[in-house]
């Protein structure tokens, strides 16, 4: 989870004016832990959480967490 956040920080910046989306594959505790970890270094104000569907979940496996967001642009 920390590596995923590190990758986000080094490669892009979330646009916090839009909703951030989190998802999990059969592990709500892992998702909760990920959101708490993300909130420690990011100003998370509006987010939604979901369960990863069966097609992606089959490939990701149980315990996977995901984040989806729009990247902040310099316009």
C-alpha cells in the first residue's frame, strides 16, 4: 500500500476537486487501512469506495486494493 502511494506521489498529482475512488477485492479492512494511510499524506475530502467486480477481481485476487482519480492539470 505504501508503495502504491509512493508511485502516485512520484508520477502524478490527484485532482482533489473531483471525487477519489477506492476499491477492494473481498477485503474491506485492507481498503480501510489503505484509505487511512492515504489520508495521512493527502488532503482527502470526497471519496467513494467500491468492491472490485468479478472480472478484475479474478485477476487481482483477494485482498487487492485500488485507487482511481483524475490527475491535476496545470491549466
